[in-house]
C-alpha cells in the first residue's frame, strides 16, 4: 500500500481532496484526459438511452427496480472519474474509489430514512427481505439477563460462548488491524463495556454479570482478539500508528502530560491549530466516540427495527463499516499526526462521521419512546466517561512511548517513522 515518504507528499494528498489523482504534468495530457472523460460519459449516456428506450415498460415493479439499478451503475461509473482514490494503492485505487462511492450512497440512504416513520422503514425491510417480518430479537426469546451472577456454574460459562463471544474475538482482530495500537484498542474495549452499563435501560441484553464483562469480554475474547490482530499487523508488516504524535511533545512526568493535554492555550482561533496538542486530543476523542457509535448503532438499529444480530442486515452493515473504516482511519491518522496537513478533514473521514451521526439520529428518532427510559444524568455521565477515557488513552500512549524511547534511545516518534515497530519493515 502507499507509503508517504515525507510530509510534502502527505500535504499534497490531503490538500488535493477529490481531485488529487487528476493532477497532470502538462496541458496536452490534461486535454487528452478531458477528451477521455467526455468519451466515457458519452458512452454511458448512450447505453442508458438504449436500455431505457428499447425495453418493455409494462411491468411497473420491474421499471422501479431496473431504474434503481441503472442509477446505481451510472453513479459508480461516473464516480470513478471524480471520487478520491483514498490513501491506499493496493489492491488497486479503483477499489477504494468504489468503497468511497458505496459509503456515500449508504450515507444518502440513511439521510433518506431520517424522514420516514418506523413502520415505513420496516416496510422497506419487508420488501428487501420478506422473512424479516417473522424473525425474533434476542430479547424476545430470552426473558432475563444477568441472573444468579454470584453462583457461577458450568452451564453459565457455556452460555456465554455464543455469537456475541465470537463477534468480540473477530471484531477485535479487525479493529486491531485498523487502529494498530494496543493502548487505543484497550481503551475502546473498556469504554464499550462501560457503555453497556449506561444503556441497559434501553437494550436489555446489555445486562451482563460482572465476571462476564470483565473476565470473559475484556480479559478474555477482547484481549485475545487484540493480541491476534496486533500480531497480524506485525506479520503483515503494517505500519504501526502513533496516535500521540509525540515528535512535538516534551516528555515529562505524567502530571505534566495530563496538564499539557487538558489545558487550552492560545487564542480562540488557534486551539485546533496543526501543531496543537489539543488538536490531537480532539481528533482522538472523535476516533474513540465514533468507534463506540459503530457498535452502539448496531444494537440500536436491530433493537428498534426488530431483527436479530444474526440477520444479514447486521452482517452487511458491519462489513461495510469495516471496509470503509480502513481508509477513513488512515486518512484521520495522516491528518491528525502531520502538522503540515490541510485544515479540512479528508473526504472519507467526513463521510464516515456523517454516516454514523445520521445513523444515531435515525436510532434516536425511531426509539424516542424507549430513550425516555434512560435518565439524562446517565447520558451526561457517559459523555464524561468518554472524555476521561480519551485523556487516559493519550496519557498511556505518551507514557509507553517514553519508556520505549528510553530503551531504544534514538527512536523518534512521528507520523512517518516506522523504526519502532520492532524489526518490521516499512509498508502499509
């Protein structure tokens, strides 16, 4: 995958936006490229005209389906000319253009759902999959959760080895491959278990015994998944992410580190400047919050729309967010750790953040009645816990970096350095 060898390359990528792959060396090549674009658009339009005029239009339902298919194909073909390629070169830039197009299309679909009632959304679900009408959620099958927690038996231990346990393990392998940091992964893992405690009034199956949350989830499948994922990062020679960007941080005592990350200095116009430690705190907070929302929206949507976690709706959404999350996290990392990067967030990051925000809006709208069961104090406490987790995560990153730096001496941590990933070579 693409390696950014200097800050200038990163700056050109992030400043280029959607047109960074269209830069040309001279006017002749630019003219040829414009001619090629017009040729492709002309061929697409002629194909659409031929298909639209030369087909039987007697079937109304077929007209709607074929029209939607044609619009989607036209959208992706035209998008290959204008969508950004993303931060990766492998397996091919076109793949990441298609990923960006798919994420943008999904975002527009979620925006459309914000204007529908829950019965209208379920009507769309029934049209896509009629069997979803007869499916049952986990809470419709299991009457009680977290009962007899003090009496641990073999039956209870076997009962936790379910689809959620498997999801924890493989999910954290994927997250470790995306985040590439033990500290960030562990912070989000612990924060998720705390998040479940705050939302048990809305999602009953968030109720778990203490030993299930701590021993089975955090110290069990989560820890194993993070370890396997990080070992895969090393085996595949993936660049290790340095979210702390400590090349501009003077190492000191832990108290001084906390003060540096929590104190706002400078004018109101410079609190998010490219060299500001507050900027790194803010973007890491975004990373942690939206990592939690990816998981939380899964439970909200399946609970309010009444389908189980094993349904393809859940699986397709999780896979889509996993694939889209790879370039989004990479773009955020480059933007966050490089002081020469553009002020604006990269396109894939903006689409990813907007999509998750819209999903949250849809969840709150269709589950407004159930959200009233949760006290406002719990929501405020949850937000406060996320802020504290972000600060603790940053402090842990810098503290570990200080220890490693003391052992290796010459190691310099910045967004382009890979020498501290043990013996692993430079690659993405």
